[in-house]
């Protein structure tokens, strides 16, 4: 499995990758992106099986990234991992094709639960 | 169909009242930071008389850009959290001076911690808050005024296993 992690914070990308390992995805190949635009380019070239994206990112937000992906016909499983988790955001995320929105801080257990059935 | 009063056409003024914003209890702060940093955290209530000039203050603003809440910490705690977040060796804190400034690489990580801490202040029944800036208290301005004000506040003494301890506070703006 190949997982693309998009977050403008290097520290948060490290935490997502650490938690993925703790949740049982230690064998996955991982790709990192520093913003939405970088993530879109890597999604097109790396063909990940799963995308985990922050919501607020420079150059292109997570939501804009998702919209662009779907407009490209890329149906890769997509989940938001973000510090905000309002009901409105969840609705927006799902409406645009995300499978889940996981709020920070997360644990290996919440990660595993969110990914069950989608990855 | 319910009747509505005629619109005056004038835009409503931004809400400048943070009284509905929840202030976290110590257990919530402890668990939140422990989950974020992936290590043990201890948290006790504290009542600091004041905050050092170098203390970084996170400014949380409403969707209208109004400053409604703040998060302030002593430099040692901000540094400890910043190092823990990136899983740096504890020796990364050797260069940290108690009265600041916060080293840049740790400041970047502390910004992320403060960003995630907004989750403790957001609720379905209070204005939506987003982190704007994190600046030293000595920078002054409305952020410093908020910290010094008699607005609702709570402070804690926080210890991050393996990294260090310090003070963390949250303050909300009272209605004008």
C-alpha cells in the first residue's frame, strides 16, 4: 500500500506517519507533500492507495486539493486529518468525496477506526 | 411561513464576545496534549500573577477576524512541547533560555501545538475560532491587552514526560 500524507507542518507529517505505523500500517510506502499543490502533483505521479490531508494548507487547501483530484477523475480514498472538526466541515468533506475527517489530536486507535473499511 | 422583520440592508457587526467559548479543565488539557505528543503529560491548576515578556501568545480569531481568545505559555513549556511534537532529543532544549526567546525551529512546532489546541476552545455553541498568529507577549497590541485583561481565563502547570514543564493559560475576551 502507498499512502500520501499532505500537511504543511513537518512535525505533523511525522506524527501522522508515526501513528500510521502504530495503527498497523508500518509496511506501507509513504509519500509526503508540503501543501495542496504539491499533494495534487504527487497524487497524479505516485498513484497512492490512500491520501491523508490536512484541511488548511498554503497554495492549495485540503478541500481544494480534494476537489481537483475528483475533477481529474482520481477516486483514491481520501481522508482529512485536521485540527478542526466542526459538523459543517465534516459535511463539506463528505460531500466532496472524502471518506472521513479525523480530528487532531488522534491516537493509533482513532486512526485505526477511521481507516477500517476504507484502507 | 414565519414572518421576518424587514432587512435594513446593513451588515451585522462582528461578534466581539468570547464569553460562550469553553475553557478547558485540567484533565482535558492533560489528555489532549498527551494524545498530541504521544507521551505522558501531567497537568495541575495554576494561578500566575503575570506572564513573562517572552511568553508566546497564540491569538484565536473568529471568522470575522475578531480576537476572541488567546493561548499563552512560558517559554520552557512551549519549547518542551515543540521538541516533543517533533520527537527531538531532549538535548534540543539545552539552548532554551527561560526568559526567551523561543528558538525558531521549536517556535514552528509550538505554533502547530497552539493550532491544534484550538480544538479545546471550539464548540458547536460558541464562535468558531482559528489561530492567527503566535507572538511574544512583549509584542504588545490587542493580544497583550487580552492576556492582561480581566477576561475569563484558566492556567495550568504542565509537565511533558522527558522534556520539561511550564505554565499554559487560556483567556477569552469578555463582551464589550
